[in-house]
């Protein structure tokens, strides 16, 4: 019987009592139960042979569906006796079921069912009087009952507004504010939403990639012109206090072994922006939180009070902010003052008493020429655009103070807009977009003003500083490339509103070419060598009062267009410049590629810091200078071409990196499940244990165990001499080391960030250029011997190291590709220089194929067998019941175990990740693609320090640093050169 028929039969018989027998039961049971009596115990004689079933074929009783070929009919013999109690009990159950079925009203049941079909009319559903009189009362009661049920379930739907009403400015703002309750919008959100694929990440709505194809144009923009990105979603935390106390607290979060800290000489003066990896207090080198960038405000003469900005990724903020509060002892939350919301009723000016008494409601109604939006709730706030973090409650504290140390922590998230310009012509784009602010005339200086710039112009020293900053900004226009400047250079400046110089159409910003007489060579050389002077790094963007003043007094687009319409020559600049059109900014130089020996300073650029509310006022003028716009995916490609880890993708030892790995695994697994089974890659047969994640902890533990026991040579001999399949090797490894998958991790895995150790490890790998064309110069490195390896592993045995892999031949590395150790036969193939000489992984045996097939067959049989087993369970003899239950325990347990199996994937726990394939695994790839800058396939990832040292120690000198790379969905290994760039 098919599954559809089984479902239909079960639906028909779901309300039948258990005493009713069906044609599938044995004849003896049916004949005895027709009278309502119980079936006698027949013992094991229920099981009949095929001959007996053929013999009893003509002795069927009860109703049988369909025509019978053998002419079987109904039995006409009367029963010998009837048991009254059992008979009445069975009939009572049937009567109860019948009454329940009759009284049950479904959605399709109506009083029309009592009428014959020729008397039914469609109009009876609208007019009860069309029904016969005997049915009108019943229909009336059902109608009232349906109305009552509908009023409880369905709410009264409000009439939707017309599109014209929805598109009004006030209604649009209210709708936009409602949509920002869960995920914050950047100031450029609407511009991006029209041109980008938007994603909801980290509590923000961000543009991931453009809707048009622009991968290569974006790369050309980063290489030759300029690429623009909005990084306003990065969080800013401000620290204020005494310098020595700030450094004492922040020193607990960093270590000098990993590079410059918050106390670096150039950074603490305010001339450079610094970057550092932050750890939990006192836990270096374990428990890192993630990378941050920091910027000190230049010192003010005669004051020891300092100000520090720490910029971090939004996924670090939930871990970094409590850690800063702990080390700075800032536990006293400062509750912000509640600002009263001005409602529209309070904004309406009051009329004079005599005029107010004369005007009646009818008169006021006639005077209104335009219909206004009525506010239903007097406490409802007006339609106002959200600036900054609009999802935060007004009573949520953003400031924390310490009474013991005097340090104050402010959360400036979404208070400062940050744009990043990447490319060699970034300074040319800025030079054509921004102009240094012009001074005020004598009349504006003499009059008191609520604006910040006229008051600023009254101070002669401040104007002299502004003039020096403007001169340095003019020198920047003559520099050929952005990469010529020192990395991290900071320049403070005040500029005019860039909307005043907006061109009529898009133009591509190009470098300004001047003659030798017009360029001050001495000042340009000093700027390139030493950077911006310390006093010119000052900016009024650091002051909260100035930022609020600039944000509140910004000229609206409507007012600006009105002023443009009054200009005599259309398209000319407004003169004089409005007093509200001066904006303090900060220009921060972003270094390009700083590691390796090729493409130095590639990807350098500038970061533009603005007060909130001015995002679109600067974004549109930058777009009109011919820049390309990039999303989140271009940030990843930018880091990949620079060879630096991208957060949180490449930080497996950070809490944010672990969360990202779990989300990425769930996303890739869901994408894998959406494909039909016949179109999925069988990773079990490809020998890929974890195609959607990287088990770093298990890798480090296995290599530590292998190194401790000195089993590397035996494993290599087994790989070169034996021809056993990969699965037998895995089984031997698991039997010899059962604790690999059972024992709990002794210590957490860490990433090696010690500069001294990284330089030593890089020298042992013999770094080369792309494709291994030529070796690079390395300083004096101690020889690679057993004692040096042993001492290195005592400090960093459970560590991973960041590496760059360059393919020597064709190929494109992919995410989660395996980095493996080549055997002696593989190294001999390097001299052939042909793609066919690359080694290949043999196909693995699928251990779970039979179990998945049994599970699929069992699920199909379950529909047909569940009905018969449930109905006949009460009629089984007592002696056979326990035997059947015990015999079905193993299949159920096996089906539960196989229910988690997915075709083509290994279930947890994983076997040994190092010896599962024919080549020993060193690590995995976290970023991989064809590099347009190097002209070959390049991959970035992590390998085990213990495995890398064992590999380098056993490789010949001419092939030191050679590894094999294999994608998860491929069987071909590709030769690659490993480099550790410091």
C-alpha cells in the first residue's frame, strides 16, 4: 500500500475504537471480535506459512475492499454465542465515536448540509430568510457564533495610508525611525540601500557588495585611484584622565613583546595613530580580545590631563568596555540628564488673548489652508531624523567615572563619522573636495554669536594655528602618492562646507602638477620624512561642545538650495561663506602593505573623521570626485592583498572570532543542505573532515602529542612505504591514541604574536617572493637544530602562526583548504615543472553510506508499519510481547544515532585531523583567492607551530618551506611556498 493510501486510511480510522478489527488482521481474531468479545490467546500460531494463507483465503470474514478474484464473499454463519458485557462495551465506543463525528463542526460544515443538493442556493449564505423555516434558527446561531469568534481573533485593521501620504517627509522619518529600532542605520544607509546588497550584521544595516559587477574596477581604484568606504559602524571609546594613570591601567591589557603599545613615543605625542592587540588584564599571551586602533590628543601646554580615543570593531565592544571599566576602576555610571521632548503642541506659538477669544474652532478650521497631521498621542515625539545611536535608551549610561583614579570613560559610538579612502590618489580627492575654512570679517568678529567659529576667530593664537594647518594641507596636494607619507600621520583641520563647491557633474580627481618654482621642496621633504608637527595635529573635533554646536547648526538642504537660487550666476559658489559652514575634521593616514618584500605601501590611504550629522554632506562631494564605493567584501579583499589578518575572520583565539566561526559554519552548512543530495560534494570521499570550520584546538593538541612522542618519522615511513588506504591509517591512529577525541583540552590554542619569535621563525622558512621566484634577504638567523626547536616549542607548543602561501603553479585556493606536508616523492616532482606532476589524494571510503541508506529506508517503512504495529499491539499474545520489545531496541537506538548523519559530512566527534589523509595536515586556509597584485593564487591561514618546525627540520635545505595545498572539494594537491611576513 502506498504512503498516500496509508495516510488516507489513517485519517478515516483515527476516531475508531480499538476493539474494531480490520481486514489485515488474522481471520481467527476477526471472527471472535465481531461479537465484541476479546480475542483468545492463540499462542505462536498467529504466524502462518504461505500455504496456510492460501488455504484460508476463502474463509475471510468482514468487509473487504474491491472485487475479489477468487469469489470470496461474506460469511453467513451466525455466531454461537454473544457476550453481553463485551458486546455492549464495544458498541458504546462506536456510538460515542459516531456522536463525536456528528457533533464536531469543521470549517466547511454548515446548515446547508441538511438540505438536498437541488435546494441549495448561493444566496442562502447572505440572507438567512432564503433557508427553510426549520433551519433559520440554527443558521442564525451559527452566524452569531462566527462573528464572535472573528472579533476575538482578528484585530480591527486600520486603513492604510495612500502612497502620497506615506511619502510625506514627516511620515517617512517616522517610518525610518521605526525601522532603526533593532539595527542601527549609518548616515549613508539610504544611499547604500539603493545601490548595494544590504546585510544585517553586528547590530547594523551595512552594505556588503554593490548590485553591479565591480570587483576588478574596485581593485584598480585601490591600486591607481581611490576607493571610498563608510566605517562609521566602528565603535569609539574615549578615556580622559592623568597620563600616568591612563598608561598604568592600559599597560595591563598589552605587552611589549607583541609590538608597540599605548605608550609608544610617536603615538603618545599625538602625531601618529597606533594599533595594538588587546588582551584580558594580565593574561598575555592567552585570552586576546582583538585588535584596536588608538589616537592620543596632543598635549596642551601646562596640563597633564590627556584624552585618548580607542577605535574597535563592534564585536569587540561587549568584551572591551567591561575590561576597560575593570582596569580603570570606573564603576560609577553617570546617568545622562533627561532632556524634555518638545511636542508639536508646545512649538505652536500662542496667540494674543483678544485674538484668541475671537477665533472659534470653526474659524480656525477655515483659516487652515493645508491639512496637517494630527498627533493622536500628546506625548508622541515629533518626526525628527535620528543622529548617532538612535536605538539607545535616553536613560542608558554612556559615561563611567572613577573616584579613585579620576578616569572618565565615554562611549562615543555613532558620535563620530569615519570614512576611509584607499588608494594612491586619496590625497588628490581630499584636496579637490575640501578647502580650508575662511576667516570671519570684522563685523562678524565684533558681534556675539552662538556659533563656534566666530568665537574661535577672536583668538589670534587659534587663527595662527589654523593658518599653519592650512599651509601643510596645501603641501599635501603636491605629493605624488599617499604612500609617501609616514604611516599613521595625523592632521587636524577646519574646512568649509563641501556642498558649497559641489561640481555640476562627476569629475575624476587627478594629482595637481605644478612647476618646480611653485613647490616648496624643503617643506615637502620634511613632511615626507618627519610627518606633521605635533601642534598641527590638534583639532577642535576633540571637544564635545564644538561637535554638538556644529551638528545642531548645520545648514539644511532646503536652506542651501534657497541660497543657491539667489546667486546671480547659476552654479557659482556662495559668497560670503555662511557662518554655519565650518566643520572641524581629522585626517588620519592609513598605512598600506607593511609586511613582505613586494608591493610596499599598497593600499595606503586616509581616514576622514567628522562630527555626526555631516555624513551625507561630505559623502556626495567625495562621490562626485570619481571615487569607487566599496562594501564589506572589499574590506576583506583589501586585507587579503595586504597580507594582514582581517577581523573577526582571522582571529580564532578571540571571543569574537569564535562566534564568527560558529556563525559561518551554520551559514555554510545551511547552504550545503539546501542543495539536493545528488549535487552535493561528498567530503567524506574527498577526505575532508571539516569543510565548514577549522578545528584549531584539536590540531594543536594532536601536534603537541605527536611532537612529544617523537612519532613524526614513523608516520612518514608509513606514508612512503605502505599502500594502506587512508581510512585504515585513521583507524590505526584512533586505536593507538584514543585520547585524541576523548580528552578535554588541556590549554586553549593561541596565535603567536611575539615579534622576536616571529622573526626567528620567518628566517627558518627562507622567505621568497611570489611564486618562489627569488629568495629575500634575511638577517643573521641561528641554525635550525634540535635544541633550538625544543626550546622554541617549550614556549609556543600550543600556538598557531599566521602564514602566506603562494602557489607555484596554477590553482585558486579556497576557504578552509588544507595545508599539508609533502613526502619525499612529492619533492622529487618539483623538478618536472608540470601541472600533471602534482600529487593526488586517493578516494576515501564512505563509512556512513550504509547507515544513511538504512535510515532512509526505515523512515519510508515507518509510515506503513506504524499503523499496523499500533493497532495490533493490543491483540498480541502476552508471551511474545516482551520478546518483540527487546528485539526492537537496537534498531531504534541505531536510528537515533544515524538521525544526525548528513550525506557527505563527517559527524562529531571528528577522528584525527592530522593523519586522516595520505599527507599530514599542518593547518587550514582562512582567506584564499587569485591575487591580482601577485598574479598567482595566494592563500592566508594558520598552521601549527609544532607541525611547521617538524616539517622544516626534516626537509632538505633547497626545498625548505614547501608545502601542499588542497581545496576541500578537490583531490589534487598544489605546491605552495610558505612565508611568515613580519
